C-alpha cells in the first residue's frame, strides 16, 4: 500500500514486505555508515548532499535518522501498543514493558548483529545526569563560553 492508502474493510489483511530496492539500499547504507561515522547528523547531511529524501518526502534530519536506526521493523519485528489513546483523550506513550513485540514476522533487511551494534553505540553515548549535575555543567559552560546555545560547537 502506498502512503495514504487504506484497507477497504477492517478484516482485510495486508502483507508487509521490504520496499523498493533503492529504499532498501539506502537503509542498509545508513546502518553501515552509522557504524563508521557514529553520527546521525553526519548521515543526514550526507543523504541530503546526495539529493535523497526521506520516506515523508522531506529532507533528512538527525531525528529522522535516529528513528530509522531504532526501528525494529528492519530486523523483522513488529511492535504494537507503543502509544495508546482513549476516546477524546491525549495520546499516551506506553512504557516498554507494555509493548507487544512480534519477532521475526516480516522479512528482515538488516542483520540482527548490525542492528544491535548500532543500538549499543546509541545507548552507550547517552549520559543520564541529575538535574543538579546538569545545572552545574551548564553554569560552568556559561562562565567559560559567555553564553549558552543548543547548537554544538
């Protein structure tokens, strides 16, 4: 089904399969390139320089690359119940222990070892700081640099 297509009846079934070969090649390149560069920003920049657009038809961003790298669908898994919404209520993000994971139900296009290596790199560079420690580091940076900015560098 193409973006925006809908099933005729709820009981109709669809089969999920890999996208066209060009898209599969790009996804594989992103995973391989991440193992080299270890930077979603670098990958997004390189994709945009090549004139490739994301599945939404927009330019690549660091966040779009990050979402792709964390998507278990590329190793054949489908995950349900990540979000829920009761009637006329706001969407709630459910904790991972409430997710329903169906493993190996679709054809994988990324090797499991590659996927988990990428995930390990992403998790290892994450730094969890208490609010107090973060404020201390921000004050130190403000004194050293004279200003704070969300931009790196």
